[in-house]
């Protein structure tokens, strides 16, 4: 579980760094990239919850 939290922290840090320094000037494209990145973050949260529930079941 520790490695999953480290990966999640790296994903969050990447999201923050992108929004602070590497934003694309086109608002529409920037919004699409933010939505895709956020979707990946929520999918990873779901994966972590699923794996935690699987471990608790055993």
C-alpha cells in the first residue's frame, strides 16, 4: 500500500506542476488535458480502494 500512496503522491504533484508551469495557452485544450488527468487520478483512487478492500477480505 505504501508504494501505491507514493505513486498517487507523484500523480498529484505532476498535476500541480502542470497547472502551475506547463499550461497550454489554448483554454479548450488545457481543459481537456485537466479533465483527462483528473480522470486518471480518480481511476487510481478507485484502484487503490479496490485493492484495499481485496486485502481486507483475505
